[in-house]
C-alpha cells in the first residue's frame, strides 16, 4: 500500500556552514524534528562551529544528501559571506533547490539562496538589516515575519525561525499538527522590551546596529554586483 501524504516521511535538508547563527537553525529544526528526517548537510562530516561557539556535527555530506527533498533550508549568520562565495555550496543549493518541494530560509539565509539563483522573481524577506540586498539578486522584498511565494518560504531575522517552522509544518502536516507543536513548545512570546523591530527600537538603536552591519552588507553588495555581471553575460550569450 502506498504511503499517504500524512504518513510519508518528510525529507529535510538543512545547510550547515561555519559561522551560521545557531538559533536560525535550531528554531525550525526543533519544530520539524518530530515529523521529519532531517539531514544536517555540509561538504564533509567535520564539526561545524556556529556563531555561539557550539559545534554541530553534519549528518550528511553534499553527496550523501537525498537528491529529492521535501524541504531545502538555509540558515543565516555572519559565515554567509564565505558561503555566498563558495561555488560548491551554491551548486549544491541550486541542484537540490531545483527539485525540492519547498525552498526555504530564515534570516540572511535568504541572501545565500538568492546568490544561488533561487529567489530571482520571488517575493522574500530576510533580517531587516539585510533586506536591501535581496533586490540586487532579483528578489522582491516583502514585509512579513514569514513570506510565502509559491514554494519559496522565507523567514525574518533569527527568532522568526519558530514562526517559519510552524508555517512550514502547517503546509506539510496540517494546521492542527502545527498548533499542537506550538502548544508543546509553549510558544507564547512576551518579550521584556519593545525593541524587536527597527520601528519599535527607534532611530538611534537602528543606526547603531546598521553601522555594525555595514562591513557585512558591503561585502554582500559586492557579491551581488558580481552575480549581476555574470547574469548579464549569460543573457548576452543566450541572445547571440
């Protein structure tokens, strides 16, 4: 007897890379863990150090990761610059993303997806301090904690990973399962400060943070400019 949609094993490939933001990964992984076979994927099985210093051991290499995934997921983090420049990483994402049921990210993971050519022509979001980079790769920035456009689902910064995971789980297993998972996690946030968005935090805090992020954003813009030059060259070649 063939498996039903409800019982079929969900195959999730989650990209690892040095310097990823742990919470970007851990939020969605926790939400999905009881309902999916999760492959933590990197070039090899050497331990990956995250932004907090906590190490994660990959469970699959790029070659070992299933070819056809239900979900391809990319977290953000300051290590994204190296990932965006890594042809092996981009080739892996482009290959699996071409066949995955859902192509997804949290925080600046969307910028890595964009660098792999997977958000061109799609609405998407990212960490608020990095959204300006997405249009440089042909994506359309859209406000929202979680943005869904066809089979692309992107979450905002860091803590949006839980919201993202619940939205994705509802699509994969139904709203009731997602609500039960939210209850199990007791996900009922009541932050001690109203400073979790640029508008709430105010102009001074916003500018301080943007100043800290500018070296990273500058590098992302440089990568996007190179991506655009290559895209223009390919277009010229096709039109010859």
